[in-house]
């Protein structure tokens, strides 16, 4: 994987987690499919649609996937919680996206770095720890750190990450794999490196 790093001096670096630093998206996909089958899904979960939702908070993903497949679900919360339990038991299937992690390690020696993830803390923090990245990233922004409904594609999470880094938003470089996160970073006035972890 080649990373297209823009020229210029950046004072801080912000990384998405799933599909950017760690290759969790296939694990998330299998967990969502299992949870939705338990809720009545009889067909294959639409993989392209699922990947297009990268960075969207889990509760909204549950609603969107159910609507896409015509599942009349009473409680998206229950499906999201079931999916997260399945995912937490699959950490041994997660691998690092080495080129991005190597770049993060390199820049972290001289610049502040942070993670801005659509995952909730009870899911994201154990995944970061399981991947051995906790010490590298002391700052982790999740949807719990911004107002309800203001996760990606809104810019709030990236703006909060920049604030905690102590860096103006325009001096941050973001690494993202999914369109909602890319839109959020650009809305925050940041340049973005698109990570294509599915290649």
C-alpha cells in the first residue's frame, strides 16, 4: 500500500482507527452479519454498503443496515450491543495496517498524534490495546467526546482532536479510509490521506 502524503509541514496528525490503523472492517462485517442474522436477516449482508458506512456510529449503522435489508427491528440498540459482543470476542482476527502504523510511529517521535474513531470507548479502547497501540496514541476521540449526533461526517470529532493536540485544525493531517470520515476531516479544514485498506 502506497500512502499519498501531501507536501507541507503539519503540526499534528489524526488517524481513524478501523480500516486505517487496524484491519478490523472484515471483522466488523462478520460481526454485523451474525448479529443481523440473529435478528432475522436471511440474505448476505451488503458488503459494499457496509464499507461505505465506515466511521458512522454503531447505533446508526444498525438502523441503516436494517433499513437497507428491510428488517423490521424494534431495538437498534439491542442489535448494536449484540454486534459489539460478537466483535469483542474476535480480537484475535485483527491485524495492523502496517504502512499507516509505521508512518504514525515515525511522526509521533516529533509531533502529537491522536485517534478519532466512530467506535464507542468500550469497543475502540480494547481494540487499540489489543493491537499494541495504546502507548502510541494517548489521545483517543470517540463519539462520546462530542455532542450527540455530531460524529462523522460532521467535523466535531476532528476539531476536538485538534484542540486536545493543541494544534490549529488547518495544521493537522488526517488519515481516513471511509467517505464519512474524509468529509468530516475536510469540513474541519484539514487535509486528508485516503487509506485504501481493501486493496
